[in-house]
C-alpha cells in the first residue's frame, strides 16, 4: 500500500524518530562518500509549480544518491499548464513513475493528486504546509540538542505554511510552540483547531513576549511566493517583528536561531543574527538532503520490494 506525505501528521511520532535515526545514518554515509540503493531502479518525478533552490536540489541529489532517477517536471512545461485535469495527470503519471514530489500553491491540489495517484505523493510545499522543511528542522534541533523533551520553540513573523507545519510537528512530538505574529497574519485557524495538545501552543501579537525562555527562535520571510502584491503593506506591518540584537537582548545565551531560507537580510532578520554564533541556518539547509533521503527510503520501501518481487 502506498504512503503519501502531504502534511507532517501523515507520520506518527515513532515513525519520525525512526526517520531521524535513518537521517544520522545517511549523513554519516555521505561524509564517507558512500551511497545506497534504497531507490534502485525507481524513477521519481518532481512536479514543481513554484521556483525552488534547496527543495529541488536536495530532492534531486537524494533520489540520485539512493540509486533512483529524478525527473524534473516544471508544471509550465506540462499539459497541466494548458488545462489537463489533476485526475488525468495523476493517473497517467502513475503509469510512468514510481513516485512524485509536488511543489504547488494549493493544498487541495496535492490532496486531489494523491487521491487519484497510484504512487506515493510527497508535499514539497503548498501555501498551507511545508512538511519536508519542518521534518528536517526538527531533526536539526534533535541533532543539536540531543532531545526534543522539555523544549520551547518561538516562531516570530508571518503565520505561513512553515509556521503551520511547525505547529503541527510540535503538536505531534509534544513540544511547546509559541507564535508571535501580527493579528492579520496569524497561523491558519483550521490547523489550530485540529491540534490534539492545544495547551502546547501559545499565540501573541507581541514579538517580545516569548523571547526570554526560548530554546529556539525561528523566523521566515515576510512575503511568501504569491504574496508579492502585498509587499509594501507587509513590510510596514512586520517591521517590529524583525529578529535583531535589540529584540533578542533577553534571549538565552545558547538559543538556536533558525530560518528555512531564502532570507531577506535587513527585513525579517539582520546580518548579525543570521551570521552570528547562535545561527544554524546552514545546518538546516544541509539536513534537507539527509532527512529527505530518509523520508524517501521510508516511504518507498514497499515500492522497491514490489519491483524486486515483480
């Protein structure tokens, strides 16, 4: 039976820790210049409607180093751009490929694709969620701190797809998460309503409220892809949410600063913070490769077995 990964909660807590263990293994192997055949003879498509640097490169290299064949499919060069239905596209692609990684705008699109697809579907970003990013981010914290217990994460800025997936990931793993966002840019209300451990989430419009005891301070761009028409408005509203030395004057000495990149230096974060000793943004970026290898190996284990048996 195929496994899709459309949101972080498509995994269980124990499965996430299993993937973390696999990530350490793949990271060690790569440093030794050793690769595996977890995706041997599998062709994995990357159907992207949005531009990408880290997501595309990390997934393409991950598929390749696992012995598979990445097939990049920019949506504007496919018949989807000319009106072919998601249903027809999913059914046809299922005859050609062994799996599909999709980066698009609407969560409903990827859910419809998964409904009609006979192969595993991975969400590489929608406007609502960015689960592969948060899976890798949680691994990075786990790697740095050795545990995710008795931990507090503070997210400051736009309550966007990264924020929504971070909230769901923390809910799943029992991590206290606090969000500081302008009132009109809070996290998705349906995400909040679906939480099992609502007591772990605190929300405020005051950017200073959750700084002092935070183990991790996380931010993201104020203007996500598709929001460009609001750029001028957003830059004014979010000014006081900038991660800078003054905002963090009461932060712990050993806090970790995280940003999923790309960063707009001088907007959501200053150079002295993103380049400072507490920043682990490049570790986050590197771990996208290792953690996504683990996710692929986990999701496609049955597919490889079926090909061998077939």
